[in-house]
C-alpha cells in the first residue's frame, strides 16, 4: 500500500476514536456554568432594575440580552455532551 493510503486510513481511525472519546472533565461544568451564570444575570437585573440596574447599569435593558446570550452558549454546548 502507498503511504498516502496509510495516512488516509490512520486519519479515518483517529477520527473514529475522537468521535467515541468522552468529553474532557471541564466540559460539563463549563456548560452548566454558562447556563447558571446567564440565569443569575437575568435574575439580578430583574431584582435590581427599579433602583440600580445591576449587573451593568450603563447598558440598561440590554442586560437581558447578555443573560440570554450566556444561557444560549450553554445550550449550544449540549449537543456535544456525551
């Protein structure tokens, strides 16, 4: 067999092994961390919206979009969770 065919077979085998490999240890905590951080961001904004408008007062209601963006990042990670 030629070297190029050997390399192609090696790449295919490596791809199969990566597909079956478990996620890194940090994956699940980061995924749930994004979801919880987004939820906490939104809740904090709603609780303080009458007075302080925390977490970032300068952006006002855009804090809701930031919170939903963080939650969305967490949900976009879920298809790769094994």
